[in-house]
């Protein structure tokens, strides 16, 4: 007699279809909340090159996933480091990155620090940055964004004054280093 097996009504890819254009449930939650509350955003459209490509002028050997030994990379270009945030305001005033669980060996913390440094050195008005790990943090970030928007509408020169103060601090720091 043949043994009967239970058939699952769920297909393995159905969850993926439910996410639509998003890569995770947390991203979908964030995108839906931003849209519901009328905040204009772009999803994974902005790619930043946070470190340009370069050549290492000395002998360079490296391990690769496909090889068990070291590979000679001398005179080969070292690829740039790029970062694509999850959600960027259409006006550039805020960026939300959604991260659920981050493995300890994951490179995101380093990439995020390089990204912040890149934004500072770019010299443009700095966006508010948020890393959200759950729905509650996404809701808190959206609240802060909306509150900041209200404050700026009430006092439109606030952001410009902050930029002037930041430049003055940077100039003072540069001057202090020269002494």
C-alpha cells in the first residue's frame, strides 16, 4: 500500500509574489506606510559610489569564493564600493534603510559608515538617516520625518542655518588642525 503524504496548499514562491517589488516583508511594510502617509520616495533607485575604484601598486594576492588558494590580483583594478539605500525621499531630505537581522560577518555596518562619511564630504545638505529593524521603528522614523517637515514649514530657514553652522564647525576644525 502506498503511503499518502500531506500536500501543502502553499507554494514556496507565493510569499515572494506577495512582496511585489520589495525584497523583504520589512521593506514592503515601510513602503506601504510611506505611501499611506503621503511621503514621496524612491525605492532602491539611488546608487552611491562611496569609494572609487583604484589600483594597488604592489603585489596583491586574494582568496576568492571559487578558488581554494590565493589568486594573483597584481595590476588588477580593485572595484568600487557602492551602496543603494532602500528608501530615499524625492527631495533628498531623508533616507530609510530597513534591516532585519544582520549577520555578524555582514559588511553592512562598514558600508553604512562609509556612506555617512561620503554624504558629509559631498558638502550638500545632509539628509536625516534612519536604520529600522521593525515596524515600530519605521513608524517612529516616519513620525520624526513628518514632525521635521512641519517644523521646517513653520521655520523655512532652519535647515539653511544648520548647514551654515555645520560648515563653520568644519572650518574651525580645519583651522584647528593647521595650528
